[in-house]
């Protein structure tokens, strides 16, 4: 079985994913870490140098590869993976857990990180939180 964790950046996908994988005895995959390894760059740098669309293509390609993997997995997806209709359809075929965190708490969690979103501020987090669809 594959269990996918979705949610905004800072919602705890990686932290909870590691805990859940230990409890279930499943392998853990962090999609953002996988993309960083394959590109040899931090997510922030991929966004700056290649753009969001390039990153989203990498994300979709990796999601499709993960789905084809054998064995039981817990997968922490990227925060924006559910923005893509095809990705949502893929995730609907598997156990998918959506992690919800209040925007004020998300802002606290990501302040000081070098992720692409913080410089856009609190209003952007509120906007993203209300526009992202839940499976």
C-alpha cells in the first residue's frame, strides 16, 4: 500500500511521514528531497533558476515514478502537488491524507526557512490555503 501525505508547506508532511513510516514499517519517501537530489539543487534554487513550471513537471514525473514503485510506502509530497488535476487523479487512487494547519501556524513554521514562499508574506499563505483543493 502507498500512503501519500499532502498539505501546504510547513504542514508537517515530512515529519509525520517519517513517524508514520516507522509505525507501519513502510519505506519513507520525501518527494522534495528526491527532486533536490536529482537536480543537485535546493527547491528554492530550482524555482529561481528554472521556474515554478519546471519544478511542477519534475514533481509530476516523480509522482508517477513513485506510484509505479513496488512495496509499501509513505510519501511526503510537495506542497503544490494537488494543484495539478492529473496529480489529484493519481492521488485519489491511493490512500491520501491531507494535513491541515491554520495559516498563522504555517507562517510561524516557515518563517526563517529558505523556501520559495516566505518572502511573499502572510496574505499569500492565506490566499493559497483558501484556493487549494482538497482531494
